[in-house]
C-alpha cells in the first residue's frame, strides 16, 4: 500500500507541474512540443497495459513463445505507420486523425470512423483496466472490506484527477514514469524467481532456451492460428489499425515537434516491443519451471500463472511489485485512452475544439462510462483477456482499416450516405463466415479476421463508389 501511495503522489506531482496554464491545445495536442524519446518510452508502457502483464507470461503454457511472431509483425506495422500514415497526418496538421476521413470521403464516413473508434476504444480500455481493478481488489481492497464498485470508481477517479487538466501533455510525462515502474517491477520479479530457483542469470537464460516451451516459430501447419506467416501478417495489420488508425496512440505521436521526430519515435518504440514481450514470456517459462520443480500443478488458465506465483510466494515484496506493475501498466493505458476518447468526441462528434467546459464535461462522462463498462465485464466474465482484446479489435477496427485504405490508395469518390451500412455489415459478415468455416471445415480464424474485415469494408466501398473527376488531386502520401 505504501508503494502505491508513493506512486500516486509522484503522478500528481508530475500532473501539477505539466498542467500549469493548460488549455484545450495543451489537452489535445500538447502544444506540439513533446520530446520524441519521452513519447517513445511512455508509449511502450501505454501499449503493454495490465493485460500484457498478467496474460503474456501465461501464454507459454498453451502456445509456447509464438506470441513473438506477432511482435515481429508489429515492427513491419510500425514502419508502415511511420512512413505512410504519419506524413499524411502531419501534412494536414491533424488533431484528430479521423478528420482525414471527412476531408477525403465525406461527413458520414467521418462519423462512421470516429464512431467505431469510440466504441472499440471504450470496450478495449474497459477490458484492460478490469485487470488492474481485479488485482487491486484481490490483493489490497478485499482485506479492507472495500466493495469492487468502490475500487473501480476510486481508480478511475485517480486517473481523472491527474489527467483532466493537462491531457496529453501530462500523459507524455506520466506515461514515462509508469513505464519505468512497470519494467522495474517486471525485472525485479524475474530476479526473485531466478533467486528462488537458485540459478545465476546465465543459468536461467540457458534453462529458458532449453525448455520446449521456448519455441518461437510455427511453420508446419497452415490451418493453425499460430502459423508464422499468419501471425506476422496479422501483427503488421494489428499495429497499422491499433496504432496508426487509433486516435489514442497517434495523439501522443502528433505532439512531437516535427514529422522526422515522430517517425524516429515510432521506429524506436516499435523495435522495443519485441524485447519487452520477450521478458514477459521468459518470466512465464521460469515460473512454469519453478512450479514443476516444487511439484505444483500449473493453472488451467494461463492468465493465472503469474497471480498464482504471487499468491503462493508468501513474499510481501513480490506482492507489492506485482501490484505496482499491473497498476502502472493499466493506468498508462487507460489515461491516454480516456484523453483520446474525449478528444475524438469533442472534435469529431461535436466539432467544437475551443470549448473548455464541454471538454471537461466529456472527460468526466467518459470516466463514468468506463466504470460502467468494467462493471458489465465483471458481471459477464472473461477467459483469456488478451485474446478477447484482439477479437474485439478484429471486429471493430476492421471498418477503420477499410476506410483509411480506400481513402489513401484509391482515387474514387464513395457514396458517403451508404458508408455507415457498409461499416456495420462487414463485421457481421465476418462473424457469419467465421461460424460457417468453424462448423464446416474446422478452420478457426485467428487475428487474420482483422484483414478479412478490412478487405470486406474496402470491397464494399469500391463496389458503391464512382471514379473521381479528373481535376481532383489526392493528397500525396
């Protein structure tokens, strides 16, 4: 508890310092003065989230280190975002990236893109933040007799308190602090596991490399969702959608001073994602070996591997580090998501950028909606949380992929009034196809569902479009 208090005090000190003389430009754009290296470091923590902290170590129980295939695909995606999408956003001087859809395709296309983002980001953020709330409830609040609804409300209130004034400018600095806390906690937990196994660091590396669960590449079964080429391609498109077409992730990138700095930030951040996830997977293998050496059964659900170690270790230090890591990762993800949701609603839906009173009301409303969504998830329940997030992404971000691809890579004029129907039909058709394939051939879609969803949206837009007049000139990419 004392460690969390110190952590929150540090957040509020940073918030106080960065939110002086804050206005809407500070909240939405950070006044375009953010140091690129700080943005890159903070975005690692914002991308990882509490779900990664809990779920990724346990992935080794069911799919070895196959997740790194997806992470290698991420690097390709970050290159595409850096050198295809960022130049467009900087050239048009965008605050909300969905403004591009209005300029290129029309008002209904614009609102469709922003609407899918608002829906996707709220659900995804609720799933991610739910993890942190569960951890704090189980390891801290239950012993104090505090109900779950109070825990959720208090944690979201803390985010609102330190982010409601400075917005994205504050988050650039607080996310860096939270990333530092996250990786400090992770490395110290790995060190404690190695110590319990009575190994040196070199011995631990050798033990992980020799473990059958350290297999990374799966190229032998085309039907498997773990197939290397499926994972690589899916990883690239997931990044293009979840970063390049996501107001949350791009908003901090767009606070860099210049395009070249933003590109440098994106490439450094993208490369860092592979070793970061390698650490989580390494922790998973070490925990599995530790439990086996002690004659303990491994949990049925991978998500419980790290929490099981925390519960059975009997160490206050392990508990404190685990709680700090999950909270830091989750707060870093949730605070930027709430800021992006507020930005998108004010700019894209209400189209009022200068109204500070509206921005404050919307930010508070988004916080309340997040609390409500988390309580619904609590009632419904979830299995593998990280798979749940990527499934949500596949269905709700697919239309965004199709819209941006059509706008950037064609010269055709879409029938704007029909776009919302296409964007809604594509996910429904994807779901129907996935059910039919599973029941008839046994093939189950993995993350490639996102590609199919985007392709169906693109084809639907193409089928209901016309050639653009010859005098029209598309913005250069």
